[in-house]
């Protein structure tokens, strides 16, 4: 559930800043933390 909220927030930030690379980096970083 927390991961969905994070992805949703990151997606909104990505749409605002339009920096897809930052979004991908954050997803990879968060995936290491959560151990997906």
C-alpha cells in the first residue's frame, strides 16, 4: 500500500517537472529499499 502511494506521488512530481530520468532513478532506489 505504501509503495502505491509513493509511486503515485512520484508520478505527480514527474508530470510537473517532466523529468522521467529522475522518476526512474527514484523508483530503482526505492525498489532497493523495499526489496522488490
